[in-house]
């Protein structure tokens, strides 16, 4: 896709039902489109979903998206929604100790960014 086609595609995809977005997550991760912000798209899909099984599956690749992205540019609401959904995944009894550690690391990274923003806002006169 060209840059213009990618922009049009990205704008349109957020109108799709959650099941379609869920199905799109893996292809986005592995596509070669240099115009797609793959990390942001995958994180946003994760943040929007509500089905626990879908969240559990997508959480497995979430750390790659979080730790390779520049989350400084992401909206605070997105970071908070990701944290909320990670806690939902952690609450499932199927989470192993290793995955729980990964999820905790993601939560800590996102929370640090939220706290950083909050401290900047509180320092302004």
C-alpha cells in the first residue's frame, strides 16, 4: 500500500467490529508496510477488545509492541486501557508465572510513563 492508501485503511479499520480487528492483529505484526505504525495498531487493538480469550492471545505479543515503540507519543487513555486489559488477562487462572512477569513489566513501563506525564502536568504553573 502507498502512504495515502495506508492512511485511508487505518482510518477505516477503527470503524470495524472487534472481531475483525482481532483477526487483523497478527497480519499487521508480520506485514512489510513501512507506513503502518504496527506497534500502535496492535496496542490499540489490544486496548479496545473486551473478549478475554482474544486479550489472552494478543497479550502474548504485546511486550514486543510496547518495548519497541515510542510510547511517549501514545495517548494516556490508551496506556490506561492497555493496563486495564492486562489486569484482565492476569486475572485469568491460565497465566503462568513467566507471562505474569512479562505483563507486570508492561504495566510498570506504562505506569511510569503515565506518572511522568502527571508529574510534568503538576509542575506547570
